[in-house]
C-alpha cells in the first residue's frame, strides 16, 4: 500500500525512478545575486543571466537577463529544498538514520520513519498538524536502500515498504508469494492513526482527506490501487505498476482511529496473478500542480505523466499541468516554452504528442476527458522506448513545446490570469490519433517546467509636481511663480534596476473654452525609482491656466525583437502661473510686545499672540515669519485672510535670561510662493522672569505644608498628606548651612497639592524637579502634574522605564498622549527633569540633567484649571500614578525655559575655592579648606599675584568634611598647572573615605607618556577603580582646566580637558565617601600621598552632573 503525503502546496506523487532514490540533480551552473538590483547590475556587466536568490522557491526561479528582461522558470514539482540555515540544495530522497528515526536527506516535507519497534511507522509534520500512521505490530529494523525502507516479513511472505518522496512519503504492502496471499490477515489491513493530531475521513467520491480538529483539510488520498508484478522486462516495482501489469481497486475506509484497506481477494487468489503483488492507495497533501485523466476512470500512481492509449488497459490518458502566472500579469511575453523529458514511448520510432492550453482543473485523478482542450499550442515527436526488443532501452529525450505558446501566454498576461493550464495529449490538432496505441508515452513531472522570458511595462508615473507645487485640478490647482516651470514625476518599473526608462511629458493651455496643445518633451536614461523632470520650454503667461501629464516608456530588445512598453498616460495635473508677488508688506501687531524700543515688554521665553494681516492684498495665501532674516516658517491662510499665532521671543544674549531689542521678520506670500516686501517688527523684550511657583520641599521632618517661595506674586503652598518631609537630598550640609532636604512619597497614599492652578497649561510653560525613585516596579509614577476637571493637563513622570513629559489632548480621564520621553537609566539615582511646552510650534521638550533628551508635538493644548499636584495626579476625585521615592526643588514657569537656561539647573554649586590668598569657600556652605604651612600663594592663569595655591611636597588644603555625595551625581573642576611632568601620580583635587579617595582629578606620568586623569573607586578599600585618561598630553608650566563628571542616573563617567570631552565610560558607581575634600594630595591606603607639585586655582564642586555646555562655559577656553 503506497501512501503519498505532501507538505507543499502540490499533490505528492511517487518519484519517476522506481529503482532508486531521487538523488540530487545539479541544476545548470547559474550566476546568482541576493536581490534584483544586484542581479541586474551583474547581468549587464557579465553578459549572462543572473538568478535572484531572494525570489527562489522550491519550484521556481527568476533570472535577470543582460538586456534587462526577465526569465521565469517554474517547475511542476519541487526541484530544490531550502535548508534550515537558509541555503538551498537539490531534492535528495535518500534515507538516512537520524538517532532513533529514519529521515530523507533533502525533501520539502517534514517526514520521519520508524527505525523499528511499536511506535508510528511514519509521521508527517505540516503547518496544520501531524499525521501519524502505525503498523499493527512490532516493526523490525528496516533495510535502507536509496529512498526505500523495507521492513521485512511483517507477516509471513509480506514486506512493508516505506518510501520518501519529494514532498512527503509513501507506503506499500508487498505480498511476495502465493502462499502469503492466502494469509487471512491480508483480507483487512488496519493502520492506526494515533500519535498525530490529524485524522482521515472519506470524501463523497471515495477518496480520503486528512483534516485538523476544526475540519481544515491538510492532506488528501486518491482511490486505492493494486497491481501485480507484470510480465518479462516490464515488471512492476514498489513505486509503479509495470506496462502490462494487472490492476485492481481495493476498498479504503476509516473506522474510528484506524485506516482500513480491503485488498481485492480475487486478484490475490487468481492463479494467473504474478507475484509480488503490491497494494497501494495513493495519498497527497494540499495543492498539486498537475493531474491526470483516463477514459477508463482507473486509478494510477503519479510517478509519471501518461499520454495516449495505454497498451495495458486500453485506456486513453492525458496529463494536465498548472502554472502560477500572477507575476506575468500585464507583461510583454518575449518567449515561452514548455520543457519536459520523455522517459518512455511504446514505439521505437518518433511519434507525435500535442500540447494544448486547457480549462482549469483540480489535482490528482481527473474525470474523463479532463479539462477542456481550448487552444492547440504545438506538436512534437519523439521516442524513448524501454524494454527488451529490437530497439532496446532508448535514452530519455528532452522535449520542448513553443510554437503558439508565446502568443497564448501573452493573451493570459493581458487578461490578468493568475494561473495557466496546459495538457499533453496524443490528440492531434485535427482531432485524430488519440487512440493510436503506438503513440503511448510517459513524461517526467519533475523535469516539466514552463520557461517564459518577459518584460514588465512601467507603472503609471506618480508623485507629479509642477515646480515643487504638487498636483491638483480646479480650485485645488497650485500656482507656480515661473514662466518655465519644471515638471516632475516618479517613474517605476517592476523589473529591477531599469536604466533606460523614458518619461514623455505633454502640456496644454486653457484658452477660456477648451484645452489647447502647447508643447511636449522627453527625458531619457532613467532608472526605476528616479524622478523624471522636464523644464517647460514654451514661455507661459501670467495668470494663465495649464495642465500636463506624463507617460513612462520602457524600451526592450530580445532575440532580435525590439519595441517599447508604455505605462499609459497619468491623470492630468493643472497649475496656474503667477509671476507677480504681493505688492505690500504684511501688517504685524501684538498686544503684549509693542513696537517701542524705549520700554521693555513681556519676557524672554514668554509666549504671546502675534497677528499678521494681508494689508489689503487679496491673493495673500500665507505668511512666512522668523526671528532672523530671511523668515522661513510658513503659516497658510485663506486668500487675503489674517493669521494669529503664539510666538516665543528667544534668548538674545550669552546670558539666556537677559532681554533686549528683538526683531520679528515677516513676509506675506501668494499661492505661487512669491513673497511680499519684508516687514520688520522690532520691540524690546524684558529679561526672563522667575518661576511662578517654587516648592523647594526643604521643610523639616513632620511638616505638612510645603512652602511656595516664588518671588513673582501669589504664593500657593502645597498640602502634604501621608508624605515624609526632611529626608536627605542630593546635597551635603555644613556647619554654616544645613543640606537641602527632600520629601519622600510612599507610592500609594502620599500626595501634595496646591489649592488652585499655578500656570495656564494651554500656553507656554515649563516645570522642573529633582527626583529619585525608591522602587521602579510601578509603571506610572508622576512627580508633577496639574489637574483639570476630569483629566490631568500634563505629567512630568516615570513611565514604564522612561522619563517622560506628556500631555493628553483633552480634559478626559483617558486620552491619547503627546509624550517627549527617553530611557530612564537608573531612576533610583537623583535625576533633574525639566518639561517645557513652547506654544510656538506646539513643541514639548524634555531635559534630563540639563541636556535636551526628547521632543514631541502637542496636540490640542488645554488648560488644567484645578490645582498643581506633586507626587501623584488627580483624575476627578481619583488619585493615581503615585510616586515612590523622593522629590525636591519643584519649579514652575509661565514661559519657555531655554536650553541655555536649562543646562546649569542640572547641578548646584556646593563648594568654590577661588584660592585668592586663602582657602575660603565662596558658597553659603562656607567649607573652608585649611592650608598647610607650606602652601604659597602664586600667580593665577591671568598673572594676578596671590590668586592661586602654590603647592610642593606635602602641601595641601583640606575641608573639615565631605562636600558632595559621591554615590550620587557630582561634578569636580579645577584650573591646574604642573611644575614638571615626572613619573607617577600627582593629584590636584580629591574627596576621600577612610582609606582611599572616592574621586580625584590630577595627572599621571609613566616616563614616556604624560596624561591628565579623572578616577573614581567603587569601595573604600585598595581595589581597582575606573580611570579616564586624556588624549591630550600633559605639559609642564601650562594652565589647564580639568572637569570630571559622574552622572549616576546613566552610570556614566566623563572627563573634560579645556572644555572638551576627552573620555567617557559606563562604570560602577563610586562609594559614598565620608572624608574631606583635599586640594593638592590624595589618600592612598590610609596615608596621604601623590602630592601635587605646581599650582591649583578656582576649584569647584557641584551636586549634580553638569552638561557639556556648562563645562565649556566654565572653561571659556
């Protein structure tokens, strides 16, 4: 019994060669390239066709020819297999042992056979499930030979044979002798279907289907077949019935979980039957690309394609083939042929066979006379007789059919067919010959393929634009401002890398009653995907109306035939011509910023409405404005209308908070883009104003009122509920000043809120805070927001692993958000956040530690009119997004905080030693660095006497305790000068623990290299640390600015020399040092050493990570 099961979209058949496995058949050597563009380039360069690997399938390959045309080769059966690593190999059905299974070498199915025992004899895995068949008994170890696994003597005198096929497997019960045929167990053969999730069921015509639990068909089986050994040299094999073999039809049915086969007992017991006898119902899975029909409606295998009158049964056969031609739709067919191989003929001399185009058909055995023969294609003659007679075994004969095929495939392409069907028949074009027995033939399905050479017509050009103004008609037609506009269109071709496309343009003028042809032109040598352009070479008139279109052309030449394929004309595009711009400059006004330089108005960063008017010019279509000349930002309006929009005067000095004269530049533009004379609107902008709300959150433990210390006006204290005030913040205190503290929120019930709103969130505003999470597991944790009636107007928050400044588009509890966001790094370290909404352009900006990190465009700004929230948000009466951690220094502005203003907010100066004759600290913390007796006061970098510390030997200046928290973000800077570049380390500034420093700035020389350094250590022990060295060599006698930054939230160490970044690295955090800050030496293994020999000036320490812009400002190098 043969069971053929396929996993491809084609019906499986037994391979044509019954004696051996379908071994790898090397395809003709073929140049390949990964994609179509590469293939086209290579084909032109080498002069040979190149296959496109990315388009290869099991049955198909596509090649680019040197002339730019394509060749499609589509086989009836799979001829290659894709390996798991993505490479391809020829089909190889040879069986090999694989652990405790037997598997084929290279087929398109997932097939495994038993290596012996009681498990499934064969398993087929498909995308829809697994089908398993089991022999009712213990299987012996099989003997492997090519594609065949023989399980000998499963019953006395009976073998079970499993065969691998190209797309599945087959099984056959072989009754080897007459004695075996009398075994009563052969009357009913049962195969179990356990072990898989597919089950067989009968069809209405007596076939079988393997289906999923939901009834989806995964495999099919045709009618069963038995055959005997046949006579003489035409004897049968396990794969195929011999030419004169006797045939019979067993019954096949499904009982429960068993497949039941009832052989024809009359054939088994017939004295004239020749043994062995083979029992086979043939199975197939899914779509198959070919089928057969015969006048006797007899079952047969699909190992070969049969044509003509069978000398065995007298039945007349036809074989039908289906090809997928979707890719040929609307192409030009330049050549077409069907190639196949004749493997057997009855006659020793050449006899005819005919090819027809037919109606569509199904798969497997087809009802006689099969699909209707619709168009005669070609007739060819040949012979390949097999058998011991006068002509012996003749070789297989390759055959090719082509006469009318090109024209017929062209008709299919023109008709947009998806599939194309061909039939091989002995019937001649005049209807004769089909019953002539001597015309009997067999062909190889695996060698049957359709080969088509084609050229694709280019696509209709798109993206049409006249002088960059786009495409429109009627009232939507654009205007151009030149009498000779350039017409542009995108040309494409489905064929790869076309380089000789042409674009043909034509344009017409409207004379008030009709369109009149005016001119045409063509651009050549275009690549597919290129923009074709042509400058109108007839001068067009002011206020004229014109239309134009474009046609793409693809020349072809193949085998002496040449011509062109055209896309067809695009739709018309119209445009008008306007050669004269608006004659008057626009009007400009603002109720906040008046054009008076004798008085300041508004403030830097404060948005206000500006109105632009057309000044009586009717064809004004918009305005361009900007804070520099020429203005570039366009706002469109209806013809002659005005525009009012919020604008934000930017900083105009090195000091980002300083005001001064400001000029707004505006022009009006018409529909063609022509600009009016320039209007300048000059006014004096006031200096940047302070925050409208400042909550330092610096209250003592137990406080429930959080003071608002803003100096702008109304102060709005916040009420703290279930929070903890007075917890440690980012700074370290001193006897002169207590460290600023923070408020801890518990992530559930802690809240703080003002009694009313602080800022109009529909206009420009900014908000900042220092934040540190204790637990980042909750996805939404908001530091600052402002409530509306039902929703929240903005969120400065932690959002699923990211810091975010977000705003919903309406006052509703759940609305889409506009969100500027960035990865949060390590949110359990102090991080400075600033959210800015700039009504000019509706842009939202998020600054992290003083640097711009993300932007977004806000949609539909609205005002949250209830109150400011800290540590949570409010949706109506519901509290949400509770913050779990500490918050400090919340500030809110009613204006835009600029980038230059944001940068220094990322760090607080907590210590500065000018070293102008003493070690006093210029900050409010007053941490004096006490000098040792040997410290001398030297000239600084500006040659001012007594303005720098001169150090030698063990000289140093030391504070009484730590200055910064080294386990949080900090910045350390100093001006330094070396007396000499000796070997070893010399440390200018450090902050220590009890045994080693936590951070240090200085120098290190090896005797051959001399570098500046910044180093941190992870623990207060003699352990390796993280050291950044400069690429700039250290030189003696030169003043150099050094800056080291530890950004805890990102784990990044940065080192600057003379304001430029020299090195950076992601490292482990430094330990929290409790020792002093020292100028001029360093703690090494509990002992001070590595003394600085030279001068040190202007030492600064910051709580927080200064951004690069501020480092450069400090240096001013």
